[in-house]
C-alpha cells in the first residue's frame, strides 16, 4: 500500500485469508493508512510501517479498527511518534479490547525508527516456544499475556503495561530494560512465569496472584506491591536487587501479616552482603535488614512480618504485637546482624493496647 505522490489514501482491508507480508508506505503530505474493516488480520511474515509520523506530517498508519491482529513475523514501526494511546502513532489498535498476538514458534522482533513508541491494546505471546525481542519501547494499554514456552526479551527497552499481566513464560532484561507497571488502578500479576527487571510506578499499587520470581531488579518507584500470603523470590544476589527508596508505608512490599505468609526470599552470594527487606503489613512499614557479615557459601534468607504477638511471648504492658519470621537455606560459617524496625509511636500505642488485652 503506497500513497507516495498520490495524496492522502486510506486502504480498507477485508481479508479472511493469511497474508504473507503487509507494507504500508506514505510520504510527506501523502498519508497512507491501512485500516481493517471486518475480519481479523493474520500475517505470516512481517508488518512494516514506513515513514515518519509527527503532529504535522503523519505519513504511515496501520489502523486495526478494534479487530485482532496475528503476526507470525516481525513488526517494524518506522513511525517517530512517542505519543501514548490507542489511536495515535503508527500502530493504532483503536479499542482497549483489541488484541495483537505474536504467534510464531521461533524468534520475532518489534523494531523501527530509534526512540519511537509502539502502542498496543492487549498484547499476547503465543504459539509454542520462541522469543519476542524488543528493539524499541512499547506501551500495552490493556493487558499483557506471555504463554508457556514464550519469552519476552526487553533487550534494554521498556515495556509499559497499564493493565494486568498473565505471565506463564519468561521475561528477560538487559541493562535498564524492564517491564514497567504504570497503571492508575491496582494491577494484577498472575501466572507462574519469571520476570527480569520489574518496576512499579502506580499509586494504586499491584497485587501478585500466586508466587513470583524476579531475576533482575525490583524497583518500587510508587505504590505498594501486595504479595498477600504468596512468596516473592528475588534470585538476584546483588545488594541492589530492590531499588526505588526511600521506602515507607506507601512504597513497600506488603504481606497479609499472618504467620502462614511465605514472605520475601532473597538470594545471598558467598561473602558479606547487606540487604534491606522493605516489607510491611496493612499501612505499617516494618522493614527488616539482614546484614550478612561472614559467609562461605551462597544461600537464601526469607522474611515474613507477622501482625500479632509472638506465640512464645505472653501479653503484657511492654509486649509488641508484631514479629518477623526469618528463615534461611544454604550458607556456611554464617554470621548475620539483623535489624527489625517499626515506628516508635506505633510501638507505644501497641503496647498500651496489649496492656489492656
């Protein structure tokens, strides 16, 4: 579809067979728009959007018109727009319910002109094993689904997700690349898959629906990551496995506060390592710092705060209705300096309540 030199053109696509390749090309003053009309579109090779898109000269546009798109090859969006939304830029889903599925059993790429942004509504990785590699930033305005056997490799780029994530595959990160949770309502993370770098920047927070593993860096920029009774496993042995402080009762990892909670588990390397667990319950931020000062073998430390009196302590005027369960695996010749914290004014109030229990 080529509108070069012929003025603005909209090409309506109504196709019920699989296409091998689709290229949409426009030029300055000649906007080419490929728009789906009725049937979802299936591509077995690549979808290529050529030309620049700016406020004054948007040249090449693919308009999904709310219909689903299945891509068996690569998506190259050479549109320079960095605008966010469903009806801007070179790739336009138009509706929040539209789904774009990358379904090749093999390697696929989202690429294009440097520093641009490709907007999706729902994005799904399906079709057996294979890796979808990001060469540019993307924004998923609805939900992200990574099926079993599939890998989303951010390749140093940012995949911003506004809705929920169902991850039963793998997410890998390079450098500062990451999945960014950037919604305005609480986002849910389901599935049994693993994450590379994950950032939470949502005042409404995020909730895990099951155990989760993060192999890179968890960054708490804004909002609470509510893991409930589930396990959050941090396999990154570095002291920077959690970033984004200063932490507080609106920027922390929250558990249910029960003694059956799995809590947060951190992998430690051989040698000294000082790590802060920014945990809490309810609206209480009660961090735990486990400073390993000596150790000759790698291991893990798991922390779960409990919002109750320790079962081995009787009630009394000076009893804190709070404690931390700390467990470890591995290690050898281990020496640890623990520091468990809660607010002084809360300790006073809590002790007063216990004195009248």
